[in-house]
C-alpha cells in the first residue's frame, strides 16, 4: 500500500521511508595529477576540494598522495579531501 503525507496509519503499521541525497557526482580519478590540477577537476564536476599538505619521501612535492571517495558517487557539493605532498621533510 502506498501512502502519502498526511495519511493515517494503524498503530503498529510498518513504515518504510525512502529519501535521496540529491544529484550524485562520481569522484574523478585524480591520482596522477598535481594538487592544483586535481582540485580544479574536482571543483569542475561540482564537488568541493579540500586540499591538505603533508610531507612525503615517496611522492614529489606538489603531487597528490591520496584523496577521499575515489571512483565513488557522492552528493553534488560534497567535500573531497586531497592530500598533496610537500616533499621530504629533511
């Protein structure tokens, strides 16, 4: 039985609620880009890039170490954290 807002149900009736997070956006693969290029692409598809930097002995300064939600579909406007290398700490 399909009900609508305002309908009255019997006490103890099972209720299933379905919702939507809005339009979904697939997080692009930015793993081979610089931090700036990755942030620009993430922004271009309608997501909010959050860039953080950390030292890395393995990843050249300015390049992306990691990012959240890669390949997943997330709500438009959601944050994607991009970790960018500062190079070795010396």
